[in-house]
C-alpha cells in the first residue's frame, strides 16, 4: 500500500505539471490570484486520475512482486505451502475495491469537476474579459479567430489593431468574413453568458456565395467600412481546450443514468431527422418535376424515346439549365444533410464512449494488476529500474490502443463498445498468459536462436577460414 501510494502521488504530481504546461497560456500573465489558480488546477486534477490510477497499479504491482521474487520470498512462501494465488488473494480483493471506487469516482466526481472547471473558466473571463484574447496571436473563440496588437486598461479591455476571421460553417471552407478595426472595447456583465466586443474605425470583407455555380467561380466578395461594429461572443464556446485527449464536451459532465437519458433523446432526434431529410428530398424532387413538366396530348401518340426533341432549341437550353441547377442544388442539400447526420452520429458515439469509459477505468485497474503482479514475479526485479521500463512500455501500448479505438469509434467506423474496450480486449490474453506462467513457475522463455544462429554461423565460418590460411 505504501508503494502504491508513493507511486500514485509521484505520477499524479507529474501529470498535474503537464496540465499546468497545457494551460500555461490561460494562466500566465492574466493577473490571477493564487487561490484562483489553485481552484483551476484542483478542478482539472480529477480528469487525470483515469490515466494515473492504472499506471500506478501496474508499476506498484511490478515493483512489489519483483522485490518479493528478487529476495527469494516467493521461494520461502512456496516451501511453506503458500502458492502465488494465495499470496495474491488479498491484494486481488483490494484491487477489486479500488476498481469499484474508481468507477464511482469516474461516474460522480469527474463530471462534477468538469462542470466546475468550465464554469470557473467562464467566471474568470467574465471578470477579466481580455483573458480570452492574448496579444500578437490568433485566439479561437467559437467560429471566430481574433488577434489584437495591443491591450490596455485595468483588465486589458481596450484593444488596438483588431483582426477577426469569422467562419460560417454553412459556407464551406476558409474565413467567410474578415474584419479589421483600429480599436475595440471588451465588456461583459456578471450574469451574462456573452462578451460584447465593440469595434471602431474599421472595415470588413465578406465572401458572397451566389446560387449560380458559374458565378461562384469568380469568388465575389463585398467590402464595407464602419465607424462602430458590435459583436456578441458566446462564453459557452470560449477557448474549448483538450483534456485527456478529448474535447471538453457535455458528455464529460454526465453520469451514467444522465447519459442514458441523453442518448435516448439524441437517437430519437437522429432517426426523426433522417426520415425528415429523406421525405423532404423526395417531395422536393417531385415538386420540381411537376413544376417543369409539360403536358402534350398530341405527343402521347408518338414514340417518346427522346422527349427533349419535342421542344424548341431555346426551350431545350432552358430545360438543360434548369436540370443542371436542380442537380447542383440537390447535391448541395444531400451533402449538407449528410454532414449534419454524421455530426449527430459522432455526438451519439461520444456519449456511448463516455458510458463505456467509466467501466473501462475500473476494469483497467484489475487488468494492470494481473499484468504487473505476475510480470514482477517472473522478471524478479524490484526497485525503480527495470519495473519502470516494463510499466511504461505496457501502459503506453495500452493507452495508444485505447486512444486509437476511441478515435476510430468517434468516426463511426467501429461500434463505440469495441472502440472503448479495444485495449482491454487485446491486453486481457496477455494478463491471462502471464498469470498462468507465473503461478506455474514457468517464466518467460523467448527463443532468439532464429536471430542469432545466422550470425554465429557466419562468425564461425570467418574464424575457420582464418585458421586454415594460417
């Protein structure tokens, strides 16, 4: 227990330092008091427990059982009739309790910490509006990128040399509006979820997206100047940073029951939208056909293999242009609907992943124990040398597979269950094999003769040739 506590504290401190480095841009130079910074880090700290806890169990298990084997304490136990299974029994029960506590922590403490973390950041921005914007660099706020040359005032609310890139997600890639102003002022109210940015003496360029496809190729835009321009910035989308390889999103703040309720609502909305999109597309095409179709009773007796020949040359050009425009419009509508459904599907997958990850945290503690304990008994090395090497390699492998599975599941390429449990599924046979070999005192026997034999033969042949020449 002492070994585990020491390892956990050391690793926890290391990851907290990594968190400070991650948020240094938000904390440094913001005139924040020590208590606020302490609260900031304390709300962030629970989010690193899912990383620190399994690694601590793995390293402590390897160190403890490696020390036992190195000092021949297992040999003394076996001579007294105590098997490895019996020696691991109480520790297994302890790790099982720890796994249960870790699930409770992931399901209750971490969501609450995430909620407080977001609200603290919003409060800091409300009290110090200019914290959202750093001098001399672009700062992402919602769908906008803001850059200022200089800030002044008690809270840095007076801005000089403001440049904004505003992107409209419905208009394709790139910045749709570029705003430049000589100066600006940031204001906010304590009970408001918005920052107000007032810009003075500036102008903006705005991309124009005409309906005609040929006109779009010319890349038209509009330019206008202003004396005063007011922009409201939503604080709920302010400076969304990455924590633990995942964005700070709503599913991170929910417990399992809340996630299930939310998932039910999201799935119903997804199914409803999918049906609505398909019906609207069919109805739209039917309306277009009815609108542009021409009834010609005299032509019903003719062979209508080539209907367009029934119209004049001018009418044929009009029909082709209408058909081309309708195809482009339909393609754009399908693409937009597909993108919307894909985003909603990813959101559903993220909520499923959030549910599974709470259970994965608990299972990973048991998994790392049944990897670390038998591995320590086999390598027979304690201390902080070889055990750290094995622990880091194993945990990096586990974390890499877990991250890979999560990313693939988010893209809807594999089920969320498989994505969340991929690392555990792949590492469980390894734990079973190690436990079996350790309990049966088999050890790890890896034959590298197939690699070394060719070099030995080559060396012997060279040596023999030299002896013959002499």
